[in-house]
């Protein structure tokens, strides 16, 4: 049996993603952003049937973890950070 060497940053990155995405609303936000490419917090809140403040809370956690990017226009627009998602998926695969 061959033992894979796993770097600590791979474990840390995978842990952060799993922790961040264990919340169902965050999973739904990621799915919405994947489907619609970019959305405002109000649009996300409306689609999920949640209060806008709750949508902002979950979006801020996703942004802080690098999974979602935000661009400031007249209103904030959120998009998935596919590069970060790809890196984290690779880290998860390395663990398995």
C-alpha cells in the first residue's frame, strides 16, 4: 500500500470548505450562483425565501472563505470564485 503525502495547507483548505459549506443555505447559494452566474443578495434572499440580512450573513462567510467574489456597483453583485472552488476540490481529492 502506498501512503500519499498530504500537505497541511491541503488539509486546512479542505477543512475550511467543508466547514463553510456544511450549512444548507450556503450550499443553496453556491448552487444559485452556479446556475445564474451573478446575483445580488436581495435576489438570492428572494429565491431562497429568507430574509435579506440572513442572505448577507451567509454571503459574507462565503466571501471571507474565498468561495464567492463580490463586486461593488450601485449594489453588490456576487459570483462564484471557480478558481478557488477548483483548488479546494483538488485538495479534497488529494485527501481521498
